[in-house]
């Protein structure tokens, strides 16, 4: 009887406003300002804010500003803000104009891929500035040892996504803008006909002006001997481009020299070829793995750099997902996408 009365009192109090259930979300106001390398406002460029639901995308006004009114789950501790390569415009002419503005901005300015805004208890209004830095272009041609051009995806780490997201021409020539001037940078080459990725390290001295690399020779990768299937979990809701982290993985050899990106199917398994369900084939050795393709993936690129700098012990101590291939028996490797990315951030700075 006492329990019945207690339940009635609590239930009635909640129903009539006497006791409110814990809030599961709160309203947050975010003011974003976009400026170019000359500290001038960038108008008409779309900005996105990653949220658990579809991220809102809004254009900046004539002063380079845009105001977001967001309903954010109380469990969220930060917002992820980025220039949006997805432009939600239906009219063909308006879309073309918006794409042109975006391409010009990200080519002439060195923007970061995304910006983090830490949320504080009791603080509901935030400001963030997306500031462009001086930039240069890097050009070259990806070729096989016989001189044949190779259609490739070529990009610099930690930069906004291009629009449209297409590989270089079939002859392998490329021009990449938005490379930070006077700063070291990593240029990634991803030939379209294989899963192996190559990296070209650019020094701060090289990027003091536009860089012409000439022919970059990439040999076809060696085929491994051991089938490996990677099962990805806990990838939803991760910044940036969460679906890419749900449907791709990047595997890096212990010395950082071998880099591969593989698609993951709807069951979370990585395959070398989704059309024939062919397992990934790797050679014996130790590997590290993170969720997402190498393309525009800060965590994957940071893992490559750390391994190439010889920081294997730091990577292992942090708990980045790893596995050792030996013998000939097929391996199944499970990874927690969010946990292993968080481990990478303890070794390299995310911001």
C-alpha cells in the first residue's frame, strides 16, 4: 500500500510539473565566423555542425557569420564545426555558384578539416572562428614505373573535403590547393586501382611557395598471403564524416611504410573487394588499425606520422587497436572505432 501511494505521488508530481524528469538535451547557440587568409569575411560558404541527428548546414552572411540554434544531448561534451562540402541547394545555378565559392575558398586558404568547441555546464552560447591561413598549391603526376599515369585520389591531411570528391584525371596529373604555406604537410596518394596508399612528406621550406613535384612513381603493391577480416563496432556518431568511419578502415604497418584503406560492409567486416567478398590479404607482421579511410582522416594520418617517426611504443601504450599476422590461417580482428581513435589522440594532438 505504501509503495502504491509513493508511486502515485511521484507519478502525479511529474505529470503536473511538481517534479521534472532529468533533461536529456539543452539548447545551445553557436555563432560561427569564417575569415580568409587576409582576415576578411567569407560570405556565402556553407558551415556544418555535427550532431547525433543530421548536421545542420547553413551559409554565412555578407559578414562571414552564421548563427546556429542547436538542441544538443546533455551527454555531449563538444561540437564539431566544419566548412561543408555538402551544399543543400536544389537550384542548379545557385548550387554551381555555391560550389565555386567553396572551391575558391578552400583552394586559396588553408582551413582545417574541422574545429572543436568544448561545451561547458551552464554555458549555452559559444563563438568559433574558422580562420584561413596562407596557402600554396602542390602539383604533380602519379605514374607507374613504366611511366603510365595512374588515376588517383590526392589530398593533403587535415583539410576540407573537395567538391566534387573525384580522383585526378586518368593520366595521373593533379593540383591540390589549400596546402598551408610555410608549414610541413603530408600529401597522400591513393591510386584508384589498389588499396595501398603512399605519403609524400613536404617540408616547411618546400611549401614556402607553390610546389611542383613532377612524376611520383608508385609501384603496384605486393599481395599479402594471410586473409584478415576486420570487424568494426562503435563507429556511429564519430566526427568527422561518421558514415565513412562506419564503412572504412585504415591499416598501417608497424613501421608506417605500409598503408591500406579498405571498405567495410553492412556487417562491419572489412573486405578487399566488396563485390566478391574477398578477404583482405596481408603479409606476416604487426599492424595498427583505425576506423575510416585515410582520406581526410586526422586520426589515420596522425597514426601514420607517429609510426613513421618511430613512436611504436607510445602507440602500443595508448591502446590503439593492433594485431599480428602470422602463419596462413585466416584472422578475425575486432576493433572499437571510438576507443581506438581516442587512444590515437593521447599520442598526437587532435586540435
